């Protein structure tokens, strides 16, 4: 049976920036919403949703629309990079999701948010685990892993932690 293509009601509003409808299209296609920031620009006098203003806008390595960064998403990027400067956000890997509780002008409209935990591309993490020099570094790496990766690498992480603790106590 042929898969029927559906059209999101927000598509008619023709946004030049990434929105809920765009993410729903990616999700419907089974794509993971992980993207790498190419650059973030502070654009003065830009038009977003029909209104002129000053905006921080993230552009991606992938061929997707740019994301207008609200204060919530900008704060997440600041946390990832350890910097308040948009130029330092280049190269960050982020995962997006649809937050159905986002309000605009008092109405719940839904919006695009950045997951507050940086994603790790699903690659073999054995070398990265074994190259950790401190237990704290290992803990940070483990914290960035998806639940699936944590299950897969749990034994290796525990073994590496024991090795690091033995070196420290020796």
C-alpha cells in the first residue's frame, strides 16, 4: 500500500525559518533531529514571522532552514559551549524536539526547542571511553550518551572507571 503524503496546516504560512511543521516532516520521514551548527549570526533588522527585529539565527551544516534562537534555546547553547558569544556556538551538535507547551502571546502554539543534553553521533565509542583520563571525564561522556548507548557501553564504562580509580589510588 502506498504511503499517503499529508500536509501540515502551518505549511501555508511559508516560514523561511525552522518551525514545528518542518520538524514534523523530518519525524514523519523517520529522520533523527540532530544537526550541526555551521554558524550563528546576530541579524539586526531581520524579518521573522512577518515582523522586523533583531534576532540570533543558527545556520546548519545540513540542508535545513535556519533556526531563530529564542532566549530558552540560546541559553542551552550557552551551556553547551560555556560561552555567551554566538561566534563560539559554531560546530555544536544539537538535537531538536517539538515542545507542545510553548506559548506565544498567551496562546499555546508549540515550538522548536533544543534538547538540553548534547547528542553523541551513534558511532563506536570504545576509543573515546578508553581515552578518558579522569573519572569525571568518563562521567560526562556517559551522561551525553543516549539510553541505548548507555546500555551498550555500560560494562566498558564500569571497567574503565575501575582502571582509572586503581591508577589514582596507586
